C-alpha cells in the first residue's frame, strides 16, 4: 500500500514579533563555521561548528537541505526543548539557530517535540520529518523576530496519515529529487522496514500523493534520487565509519568507510551530495564524492 499524507492546518497563532526575511536572519548570524578535516574515503570538504555546538550533548544535528545558497540543518533536543534550524552560509562561514515552534489551540507557541531526522525545502516550504507522526511544514513567510531580538519560526502544517492508512510509514528523513519529487525514507534495524517513498509535489511545494515505494537498506539515515539511482547514507554507530549505499531502486549496494561516523540526512547541492554528522566531537557538514 502506498503511504498517504493529509495536510492539516495548525491552529493560527497570535501574531508575535515582526516578520523577518531569510536575508535578515543570515545578516544577524554570529556563529562561525571553519574548514576542517573529517575522516571518510569519500569526504570532499568539511566544515565544523563552533566548539559549544560541536560538543553539545543536548542538541543533536539531524536533517540538511539547501535553501538557495544556504544550508539548513535541523537539531533536536534530548532535553525536551524541541527543534531548532540552523541557517548556514558556507560562503561567509556564518550561522545562526532559529527554534521551530508548535502552535497550540489557545494561540500560544510551544516547542515542537519531534526527532527532526530530515529536512526538505520545496517552494516556500521547509518540510521536517517527524517519524511516526508524518511531516511538519514551516513557511518562509512565518519567520519572526521577538521583542527581545530572538528569532522564532512557527510551523504551519501537519502532514499525517489519514484514518485507515495501513502503510505505517515512518518519516525518518527527507529530500527532494532532481525530478521534483519528495523522497521520504525509513531508518530501520532488524525486522523493521527500510522503505523509500516518492511523493509528487504540487505547484506550491506540498506533497500530494505517493507515486512509488522502493526498497532501501538497513540503517539508512538519508537518501537522494538522481539519474534514476538512489544514494543513501548508512550509519554504523559512534565509532564506525558511515557508509554510502547506491544503486537502482531496490538494488542498493553499500560502500563502507565512506563518511565520518554518524552521517544523517542527505541532500544535493552544487553538484555534490552533502550530509551532516551527529555525534558530539565528531560533528561536521560534509560534502561527499558520489560513487561513479
């Protein structure tokens, strides 16, 4: 059965703060990335976060997607603080974090309690993977600066399986294919499923229906589809190198020692695949050489 997603508008939040553009967000960025060396046979380039973010045991990086010349990276909090999105300008090597907010029925905003394992930007939307809860989507028009100068980004839509959907698809990670489809995949171990689903996108960038489901590989953390072939990151724990699996749908073959430990979501930008790694002390944004 093909998985389905039904968009549900979230409660309208009371207008807070002042609207800001993506350019405004980046202009105020104070965090600094630096060029770094990262292990892995297919690592082409790597950037490291500031020391505090590189070693933080509360916030863990997960998803990655390009937004124009920027990279967006999602982090989830193990302490219950929700999700934040890093706006990263790799040209200036500056970045800043913006927390996502979940609108409540009373018009207030709270933390978004999801794993945020993947990101995908399409149109003016940024989609955030929420595992068994589907996808949450934020719109670029909703970026706000509060009176104290802090930034906040409320999510606008919740896309989830309708009643009666028996696919039980887990939205572990996301990407957008070169053909303009949303790719969603499942992280799985043991007897868990490891599927890759392709969703058609409407003119606004929202998924409308699944058009195919393909077989992936165990422990996938991210996947992209280009030229009819998948490329997926594969994790092997804190100490093991990350792998890259590639191939036609249903026939992916993994190459080991390709990436640093803990590769997460995967995206494509500037002619290369990019991933972000999660483990404290081993956190990079990494450009990879795709398999020939």
